[in-house]
C-alpha cells in the first residue's frame, strides 16, 4: 500500500512539473534544438521567423518581417501584463493583437493562401499587367508617367516622388490584405450557430469594416496628394521628403492639434525622418552585401566567403535593430496623433 502511494505521489509531482514546464515553454518559447538563444520570447513568433528563413525570403524582406515581429512581441507581452492586472476584460486589445498577427502572416505570404491579392480583379486593381507598368495600378502608372515627362522635377525630386508612389502602392496592397480578411470573416460569420458567438463575430466584422473604410479614405487622400504634386511640382517649402513622414504630417494637420503642438510634432518628425533615412541606408547596404556574398560564394574562396558572411550578418543585425526602432517610433507617433481625433493605423 505504501509503495502504491509513493508511486502515485511521484506521478503527481512529475505531472505537475510537466504542466508547469509546458506553460513556461509556451510563454518563453519553444526551445531551440541546439540550445541556441531563440529569436523571440513568444513561441508562435519564433515559428513564423523559422518558417520565413526556410522560405528564403529576400534579405530586406526578412529584415522587415523581423521588425514587425519585434513590435508584435512588444505589444503581446505588454498585453499579457495588462491582462494579469485584470484589464482588457472585453478582449478588445487581444482581438486587435490577433488581427495584427494575421496581418503580418498575410503581408509576408505566410497565411497559407496563394497570394493573388495583387492580381485580384475584384480588388483595387482591375486591369491586365502590361509591359512597362511600374506600380501594377493603372491610375498610379498613368500619373507616374506624366510626372516623369513633365520636366517639373529634378532627378532627386523624381526619386523622392517615386518613393511616395511606392508607399501608396504598399498601402493598396495592405488594403487588399484587410479586404481579404474581411471577406473570410464574413464567410465564417455565415456559418455561425450560437447567437452569442454570432454577436462576437459581428463586433469583429464591424471593426474590420471600420478599418477598411479608414484605409480607403487614407488611400483617397494619398492619391489626391500625388495628383497635386504631379500637376504642380514640389513646393519650395515642402516640410519632409519621406512618404511615411509626409503621411504622418498630413494626418497631424487634419487633427485638432494646436499650433504649438504642431510645431513640437514637426520637430519630432524631423528626427523620425533621419531615422527612416538611416534605416533605408542599412537596407540598401544589406542588399548590396547579399549580392556580393552570392558572387563570392560562386567563386568558392572559403576565407573570402567567411569575411563577407560576417559583414553580411552584421549588416542584417543592424538593419533589424534600426527597423525595430524606426517602426516603434512610427507606432508612437501614430498613437500620439490618434489621441487627437485620428484613427490608429495598424502596422
């Protein structure tokens, strides 16, 4: 009898330790088989990162994903702390985190879907791709060709304008991703049986539609800005050059910020623009380093390969670090403007 009790106690202790271990592993992350330091403190983010490496995403794309996952990690750990303190009872923050995570998966083609968004005739693009198209959008291509042949822009201004057009194209892609998730949510909503579950999904659907409408308004305002610049050229007193900074400044001017607050924000945006430019510099260097590494690997000189690989890894680390700092600053600035009567743009 004593022996049976001892065996039962041993099993209970081992089971309890196993449960505790599993919980810790899930929160701090799945362990690395080689006992190396894992990249993120949340298991699902590590899984996404490892999948991206297996997919062999382009270096700059991989760096961008790393920054997005770092922001997601920061927000999720912050949410866990708030939840432990009894906040987010309605699950609003949790739902937003889930939407952001799904957005990241879709953005980098990791949501299990074949990515046909940019070719979907029911979305914002409804034309066949023609040779010479730059932005895969008829309105943008027509406007860009007009800008190039207008003679109103210097080479430097054309480069800045091209970045603005590319930024607008990225926003269209993001809109299409959200549109796709709304369509899928609506499809799920049709199959709901429980009334309570139906109410919850209705709420989520409403939030997504609101986000979609705001993104469309932003696209309309962004395109109108591009149209105006194409027709009139850059004004001599243009405040900023970088598209994300310009977008934030335009948002701020439409908010109810006072003149003093706008002046203060303008100064902060200048610092942010420097950060964006620095990040772009590291991305360009990373791409060049990757091309050089491929060239050296083809030659087969092991010492040369090792030196170039070290340089590439250092640049990759720096680009990720700068990307996170830049995106966190972007998030903070967006939130600051949002608190003054504007929406928060996710990602």
